[in-house]
């Protein structure tokens, strides 16, 4: 698995259309609020030209890309944190995702109603942000109340945790997201079972019409930059049509060229997602597979090996590492070894994006 994303947004912003375009999962799409009444879950293979090139060297092997999971919940409305609409029922479904993908409507269409009657990306973004914040405030207040009872009866172990959550409560009450509140390393374990929504990285998707970028999508990009994150512009309806009309990646690329789409929405979303989550990809070519794996930047070799099998971390001896482009150029590991371009590393080796790794275990 590469990473998982929870799709949030107001009703009728095109979340399910975007979901279909990204996963080809065919979620129900209609022109009325709350069409999504149960969470849709879809998994999409991550497009990876480097993996494609490596697979050409070993066509007899199975190509296994890393994947991206999307969870599409019902649209949130103002008051969702207090039970309005349906989205509040499913916020728990996205507490365990790696990132939140906030879909913002940036298209005019008189046939698709807007829950607030007009198009205003800034207002729409603030509604969702407020509801996520209020949901976290509700959760933190419950924790503060529970810890206060323990502190009152002399539980010294609960005191530091109580003070931490009280600080979070005050920040949230003042409109701060948890990601903007200073959290010290020794305090992070307190959040382990809480998975607060406003601590998660957010990636914005500006869902535009067939004509592409416009003043609304540029506003979303500006607002994303203010928040220190990224905004991806996707022509949701066109992207969804591409997946409905084509069966293979090659056919989809040809169809996109006809429609003037430079790259798929999934490509753009993956690139931005990897950037905000600080992820990299390494490859293995052992056995019957040519496979991509996703790990955070800074991961050491034994921990990367544990992605393949948990025993690899315990039994790690060393690893042989080649660069993917050098392997593609020279065609074989044997040739790289002759050239001195196949390197052996120990447990402190920090895996780099594009590494092809053979793990040696005891």
C-alpha cells in the first residue's frame, strides 16, 4: 500500500465523480445531496513509469505497483459535527487515513445544485475545516474530562497527559488546527489512539469543469499555499469519462491526448500526495515479481525490508543497491557489478527514491 486518503467536501462538489475517476470503482453519482450514504472504498494502482521500464527488463515476471486507497464519505455540511447531514456518521472512517483530500467545487453547472446556492471556494473550504476542527474539539474535550477525573484522585501518571490535552483543547477552542499547535516528541504517544483529523496533512483538489482551470481553481491554489500545502486541479467529469470509455492505460492515455489532458488526475494527485507525506518508492526484482514499495523518506534498510516481510528487519544482514536508471541502461545486475555500480550497505543505510534493493537476511 502506498498511502490512504479520505475524501471530504460539501455535498455535490463532485467527490464521488473524482473517486470514480481515480479508482474506476463506479460509485453512485447523482444530482442531489448525500448521494453517498455509505463510505466508498477504492484502491488504485499508483502510475509509475520507472516500474514500467524495470518490467521491460523482466517481462516474464509479474509487475506489482504500489497502491493508493481512497475512502469517499458522505458530504459534510455546516453543523455536521453536531449531527447535521450524514457525513458526521462517517468521520470515524477517515481517522486512520494518512492524508485528507479536500475536494472543492470549482465548476458552474445550473443542473447540479450547490448546497449554499452559490460558488465560493473560500467559504466552502472554511465550512469543512470548521467541522473537522469541531469534531476534534469534541473528541479532545471527552479526553480532558476523563483525565481530569484521574488527576483528581491523585493519578500522577495522568497529569502530563491532562495538561497536554487541555492545551490542545484551548487551541482548538480558539480555532487552531492541531497540526498548527506545538507538540513535543514526548507528547506524541498521547495521540496514538486518537488520530485527530486536524493533525493530518491536507491536499486540496479543485474540481473544475471541462474548460479546465478558472478563477475558482486559482483561488483554491492560493488558499492551499496559504496553508502550506498543495492543490491539484482535476477535470473530474472528463477524467471519469476517460475511465468509462477506455479499458487499458494505453487507451486512456490516447483518450486524454484527444481531450487535451496532459496527465491523469491520479498522476497529479499521487505526485502531490507523496510530496506532502514525504514518501519515496524503492523496487525489488527478486523472485517472480518486479515490485514497487512505498516508505517515508529517511527509512533505513532493515525497516524498508520489513515492508516485504516483518522478519527482514530482525534478520537483516546487508543489502545490495542499484539505481533504477542505471539498471535500465545496463540491462542487468551482473553488468552493474562489473562496473562497480552495485553497492552493499549495512543497517544504517537510508533508502533513496528509485533504489532497486536486494535484501540479504540470515
